[in-house]
C-alpha cells in the first residue's frame, strides 16, 4: 500500500508543486513528505504515521518533530498530508515553498512521538552545511522585510541554537553553517543563491571550505561581530544570548535517585551550561 515517489533535479518551488499535484491527482489517502536530507531510522515509521491518521481522520496536516544535526535537538521536520490539504501554487515563493493553507483546526503538531524516528541531515557535507545556514538566514531576512516577525524569529532562534551547538561540539560543519547564515543576514548572499540547481553558491563557499578549523572559528567570530544593516532584522536579532535562551528547552522534569546517565562528554557539558545559567539567574551562582 506504499508508493515511493522520488522528485529530483528540480528547483525547490517546482519540486514541491509537482509533489503536491502528484499526491492530489492520485488515489492515495496520505502523503508523508521526507526531504532529501532526512534519514528514516525507524522501520515502523510509516505504519505509525498511518495509525495516527486512522485515529484522527479529520487531520489535514500532521507536523512531526525529528532529531536535527545542526541544532543538536528536535525541530519540526516531517509533514504528513491528507486529502483535506489545499494546494495553491500562486501562494508559494522561492523560499517558502510548502504553504498549504491547511486551516488551524486540521493541523496536528507532534513533538516527542517521532523524535527518534527520523534524523535531519545526520552527516552533511561541508558545502551542504554552508548552504543550509545560508538558506535559513535568507528566509529570516525575507520574512523580516515582509513584516512576518514570527517567521523571521523562528529562523533566527534556530540559527542561534546551531551556534550554541557549535560552541559545544566545535564541528567545522556547524561553523560553516553559522558562517553561511552570517553572510545571508548581511545580504552578501540572497535568494538567488539558495537553489541547488543553479550552483551560484559554490564559488562563494569554496574559500570557507578550504579554511582549517581554527581559522573557521576566527572567521565566525569576526562575522558575528559585524553589524547588520537592515533595521528590521537588527531589531529582531537584538541580544543573541537572549535568542539562545528562547530557543532551547532547559528544564529537567524528574530525576530519579536510581537513574544512571549514559552518554558522551557533550551531554554533561550541555547540562552544566544550563544549570550554571539557571543558578546565575537566580543569584545562587
């Protein structure tokens, strides 16, 4: 009962248009959209999404959070659509390409259920990471200029989470994503660079891809210190440390006496950073 449709070698907007038209012209009841940079690791994922739909047939859109490499946490990533979805190609643009117009009462947002079923970009190439940062930041700029502060802030918070993750892991690919974002926030790259099919971004990215790790860190610090010209965006960015606090969930609900914690050093560093911040804010530090 599953039909796997692969759409490739098309610009972003045209690819989404073909995808949704293919679904709506078929006899399928459910579309699960998995992007090219997502990896399904749960062999029962499709069945679990189907079960959710069968239990809630009035849903038009199920938005599922998944584990994300760039932020080191969960983000809204996989969407599943039913026949209740509406598709209007004229309502799309080159950046926000999947505005389906599903009414709020038919939307279902799921955070924890599929958090370990799909991974977003688990092992990106350096250029893919750079491109991803550019794409997110270009969206933030466009949304800010259009007066959509909610959309712009969503992207900015995500990018700041990526920077915090880089501060912990020091993965050069995270640095490249952050540098790409800084270039876009200062409009040194724009919407014309985000389409993979054009290749416009590769020549801009190449000098950064060749930098050693230490120089990447220095370049990122230099870029973040530069002013942002656009006043609307500058006002939204504000204090970056505040963006970071708003971007992540930093609470431990329950810790049992017999609980043992297993994991790498990074997890303990994250817990320490959160706890130090809480104690400092409460005056107990």
